[in-house]
C-alpha cells in the first residue's frame, strides 16, 4: 500500500512540474516555456512586501499583471533568447515594462523595456524612445540619452498599438543585445552590452502602471533549474 501511495505522489508531482514549465530543444538550445500564473500560485516568484502581482483572466494570454521587478526563483540566466508577450498602457509617461536579466539584486541588473505610449506618438523623436536597454545603476536611461543619444533606445517595427498585446524577443550574447518585436526579421534595437556581467537572475520588470506578461519562454544551453 505504501509503494502505491508513493507512486501516486510521484506521478502527481511530475504532473505539477509539467504544468509549470514545458521544455523543447531549438537549435541546440533548451527552450523552457513558463506558466507565469502557475509560478505565482506555487510561490516560485520573488515578490517584495506590498508588491502588486495578480493573475490575468485572459484565455488567449494567460499570465500575470505586476508592478516593479519580479524575479523567478532559482533560475540563473547567462546568454540566449527570451520570448514574452507584453501589454502596457496608453498613458503618457506612466507605462514602462520589459525583461530584467543578469540580476544581482533589486538595484543591480540589466533590462530591456518598452514605452508603449511612445509607439505611435505624433512626435517622431518620441517614437525613437520606444524600446530601451540600460544597465543599472551605472547606466540609466537619462545618462545614456545624454552621453549616447539615440544609441541605446529606438523606435519599434512593426508598431503595435499602445495598449495592445505585442511579442518581444530579446537576444543576449556575451557582447550584444538585440530586440525584435512581433516576430520581425529585423531588430528594433541592436546594441553593445554595457557591462561585463554575464550571469544572474531573470525576471519581469515594470515601472509605473501595472504591466501584463504572458507566454514566457527562455532559451539557453542547459542552464535552467
């Protein structure tokens, strides 16, 4: 009887793990697909006291809505590809969301993020401030815009609606960052890395109004835990 119970317990555990993430092999890299809602309910996200993280009730885009940065527990990332669906808000200067990586803590990390309110702004200069890469704390957007204007930020192509879901692909190598929007063959952003950090935590990043995240996949060579 005890052996039968053990087998049932192991089967249930394996089923639970399978619902949280699914793994495939793409171009020699392990691609892990994360169920963000399940990660939230299974306490596999690092959430700070008072931080707002909620489940999305959207059958097409199951996921979570959040503010600030939420790291995935026990997951290190070095180089590879990150895919995610995002939805911000069409509210001027109040919606910023993206992917944080190579995190040391909540103050030291790299991030690629979007400003959806600039996607179709009538001011063409503002459109070029739609996607941004920065490395905190040394190189925030204000320092980069002053010292390297129009280098570490750019417009996006194709251009989503400001409050529509869109897909982002972030390619991270030892010396470069490339960002693609809605499966375009051409990157919207292609820049050199700003630091020598090549491994750390990975998470979902938002500054301002709550941002929505769904369909997260991470591709790298056997680095997932």
